[in-house]
């Protein structure tokens, strides 16, 4: 195998190692501060599922106050003022509803984007999301691993068995880089926080077990679709909040036990 090929293989592993170091070190400086206080349900949802999840929890809170309702064709519409709230994400989401919008479109509206981006910056400062510069630097390095591993043997003129050996040597770092690119930008502190809250607040079997609307928001933040289908099935289905609406929702009888915590029969 040509000597230059080994240099390329070394460069591939160096890119991978540097990216790993950046990902491991991101957020450690203030992880302790982020674990001291429990973030809002919108923040927890952002840590769990990103922008769409944060907007969904904000819609749940607004729906509980009657500020939004399901529109036509799986959209969400404003149903009056935002109510008594100072939460920036809820205010941003409500302010974006100049007309009925699908959840995907609503999450990308400027008012909602600015509010969620501001929340994301707060979570980075608290050590619950990786610093943006380190995150993108690591992703650039990881993105360079496959082309470097592929181009190296050809640039150095390897052929035959040497070419096959060089390409085979590049497979492990390429697979590792692809796996690391799929990692979320949450820190270990954020993952510990979410795991601890799920252990403390397991999803109930029946919605009648929960009468506190704030807890409903927390469950939706922690569990997403299963909590939406449990506590707000009609609003979630008709408003298009569920990623995969249950096929039998239209034929499912109401759960006994009175109204849901959001005040609606289902």
C-alpha cells in the first residue's frame, strides 16, 4: 500500500477523533447549572423532539385555555387571544396563527421560529444543548470523513489488493462518522434530565388519572404522540398534531371518567 495512502487513512481517523472530542466536550462547562432547575414543558419538548415538539406543547397549553382549536383539513386556528401567559413560545406560536396553519408550516413561521430559537439559545447556555460552534465544526469534520476515505486511495494511485485494503480500512471510520452525524445535539445532562423525569412521571394508563393541565403539558413534552393520543385525542387528530394518527380513532368510544384535563370531552 503506498505510503501516501496511510497518510489519508490517518487523516480520516484524525477527523473522526477530533469530531468525537468536540462532541464530548460540548456543554460540560455548565451541565450542573442545567440540571438544577426543571425547564418548562416547551423546553423539555425541544430537548426531546426538536422544534415541532416544542410548538406542539405550546399548542396544548393554548388549547387548554381555549386560545386555539382544530381547523379544517388537519390545521390549527386561533380561537381568541392567547390568554394569561408570559411564555415566549406560546406567545410566538399564537402570534403566528394569522390564519389556520398545519403544524409543520406553523413551526416554520417567523414568530414561532424566533421564539423557539430563543429558547434553544437558553438551553445552550444552561448546558443542555451543545454549543453551536462546536456542534457544526464536529459535523463538518464528520462530513469530511467519507470523501477523505474514498478519495485517498485513488489520489495516491493505489490499485489491486492495495486499493481494496485501503477502502476496507476506511469503512470503520466512515460507519462511525455516519452514526455520530445522527446523534442529537442534546448533552448528557439533558438526556439524564429527560430520563429522570420519565422515571418520575411514567405515562398513566388512563387520562382520568390526571386532572392537572400542567401535568398534561409535561406528559406531552416527555412522551409526544402517546400522551397526545391519551389526553387530547380529538384535538390532536383533527388538528394534525399526531405523526401517525391511530386508524381506529373514529370508531373508538370515549374513555369513561368525565372530561379530559383540557376541559373537552375528548
